[in-house]
C-alpha cells in the first residue's frame, strides 16, 4: 500500500483533494488498460496477420496522426478566431 501511495504522490503530487482521488485513480487505470489493449493489438497483428514491425509502426503513426487531427477543435484555428472578431 505504501508503494501505491508513493506512486500516486509521484504522479499527481501532495496537494490533491481527497474527494477527487477516486476519479484520478479510475482515469489512470483506464489509461493503463487502454495502452495495454494497443500492445495486445500490435502483438495480434504481428502473429495472426503476419504484419511486419515496420508496417505496425506505420499503422500506429497514421492512427496517431489522424487522432490528432480529429481531436483538434476547430475553434483554436487562427482563421476561425479571426473570423469571429
């Protein structure tokens, strides 16, 4: 238990409100599970689909790029901000 508390303090610091700790723990565990899922998908693609490591890396790169485009809000665009004035 002491190890988990030290890890928590290392990641989020000492000044986290006690009421928000379960939310942070849930978010962290979800992120950890999601990253493990992508690792599993990579191993599955190599073993079952016969993908090479270069192909897998390229697929991850394209996926990350597209996710970045999709997650960027249009409101932060300089042209949108200038038109709104």
